[in-house]
């Protein structure tokens, strides 16, 4: 016997933790930009902030899907692609501008 509500809750909490970690990275990058007199150093924290927001929205969407009664659909390809692109773009911008 499985508890469907527990699975949805665990998944939602995992997305929340991931978004929180991305927000923490954005704050660290923001601190780094502040110590470097801003300029181009503001691009990585902005990208990281957008990634954190994207992950939070994607996690909220996925959590709602899993809580619905019946068989939940697979995660939307657009949602996964958007989150993946944001994470990759943030990493690349941070590497090239830092």
C-alpha cells in the first residue's frame, strides 16, 4: 500500500529545497558583484535569481500535478526544458564573467 499524498509532498519539498539553494547561490553571487563594483558582475546574480524563480514555479506546477486525483501526467517538456536552460545559462554566464 502506498500513500500518494506523501509522494507528492516529498516531490514538492525537493523542488522547494532546490529553489532555495538556487536563491542562496544568487545571494552569494550578488555579494560577489557588490564587492567588485557591480558592472558586468551583476549578470550572474540576475541569471541565478531567474533560475531560482523558474525552479520555484516549475516545482509548484509539478506539485499541483502530482496532488491531482488519478494518474499524474509526466512533467511537461517545456517546464523541464526551461529549468534546464536556465541552470545551464546561469552556470555559463558565471564561468565566463567571473
